[in-house]
C-alpha cells in the first residue's frame, strides 16, 4: 500500500495525460493533487475517475478567494465530489466561509499561508506589510486555524514553527516546495527534501515535476516513498 504522505501533483495539461501518468505510477502513489492548470482540461472529471474507479485520494488545489457567500457555495459544490482536501486563501473570512460550505462532509479545508514561490521582494511588490516571511506565514497560519481551517499549506521551512502552534494540535500541515536531493528547484524559493519536510512536522508532502518529468516516474515515486519509510 502506497504511503499517502506523498501527494503527487498532476501538473499536466489535460485529463488524458493525467490518466496516463496515474497509470504509469500505479500502486506507487495513492494521493493526487489537481490544480487550476488542469481545471479546464477535465480536472474535475479526472478527480472523479481517480477517486471512484481507482480508489485514490484527491486534493483539489483551487486556492479559492472571493466574498463569503461565493466561497461557501463553491466549497459546498466541491464537497459533492467526495474529494479529500481543498485549498482556500488563508484570510480568516475566507476560511470561515469555507468551513461553513464543507459542513457535513469529509472534505478538509486547507488554508494557503504564503505561497512557496514568494520571497520578501515579492511581498513588497504585493504591498504586504514589512516583516520576516516566516513570521508572517506563522501568523497567517494561526489566524486561519483559529477561523476553522482543517490544516494549512506552508513551506517546509515553516512547518516546524507551525506544528508548535497551540492552534495546530490535531490539524494538518501540507508542504509543497519539496524536492528530492539533487532535483532542480524550478520556481520554488523555499524548499526541502521529503525527509526534511516530514521531520519538520508536515503530514503530507506535494511533489510534482521531480516525478512526472522523470524518465521513470514510478521509480522516482518509489524512491521518495523509500525516503519516507526510512524517516518513519
């Protein structure tokens, strides 16, 4: 049985390529992330097929942000697909609305703190208040959890501090920006290896390009699974 701490990001253009990759990975992966880039390429249909016909867990990475009524309605709609995780922006009013929308379902709402592709210069350009990126991430995580998030999305570099928050007890930490040793960082600026991320308190890691761009994606996934197993 595959370790579901590994979530593979299906960052491919359409459902055909997504299914092909999932078939190549087979039983080496049990949890998949489908993001906005796949949405217009049949992402919801792919999520449903992987869930219902192949028994996979599904993480929809939509990073929803809107007024409360719209967020609540959108999350309620997504919950009907029996998906496992859904992301929203970590602003407390957004999280509260999402928690209302997923009520009565098994859907876990995960709040985005600060995107792992951003650094302090990016925050300055976005008019985000001055301060250390890690400190802002920690504060946003605490506020999102207080507002009812089931967990947070955060860089591996902030996972340990978030895990230490009183609000994080029993909540999930999911870390993108994970790269096996020697892999290219791409557009990620705050990264760690799979073992480092889990050791820092993450419950799940998200890995995309190092797996689906590999010559042998299944072997790449199994190598990460072995690293997680060694970590315990």
